[in-house]
C-alpha cells in the first residue's frame, strides 16, 4: 500500500505542476476559466496533501514507523530532516497558498491569485525531491 500511495503522490506532483502553470498563465492573462482550473488545482493539491500527511505519519519513513539509526539525530541527518520537516512544512504552506488563490480566483482578483500561485509554484519546485538532489532525490517516475 505504501508503494502505491508513493506512486500516486508522485503522479499528482506532475498534475499539480501542470495545473499550476496553466493557472498562472490564466491569472496573468485574466481569463475567466481560472476559476475552474483553480478548483481542479485545489482538489489535486488537497488530495496530495492527505496522501502526503499519511506518508509523513505512517509511511515507510513516517514519524510512527521509522526508527532512526542508533546515534542519529533527525535534524543532523539530511534525509530525515528533509522528509520529516522541510518537505512537509513547505508543501503545507504551498497548499494554503493554492487555497487562498482559489478564493481570489472566485472573486476574479487575478493579480492576487497569480501572486499566490507563483509563490506556491516556487515553494513546490524548491522542495520536491528531484532526482538530482543529493541524499533525498527520487526518480522522475518511480516504478516505471
């Protein structure tokens, strides 16, 4: 089950990145279709957040399931610090920004929605475990 949820979590990464780029384009070109796109983006982001919170708590390296090796502090170990603190905290902030952008898109405040979406995109891009990151990198498409 953990492997399947990890693959779904990874697949949703691409869905969210594509929807974010489309939403940012729509916000800055002031298209009314932003309201619908931002809804799909928010649903995807909240689904991914729930899957991620499950993995954070009970997944392979979850708070309740992972045993740190003897003498290893979570904050000193790059891998555990990334997956237990940096990645979840940054992604929760990004989901909050996506939700705020959805609220702004509903009232057609394109500029503010675009700003929230752009900040969310930057946060997501800097804290996704990309394959080129040392110690924490994950494959582009795991399992394929």
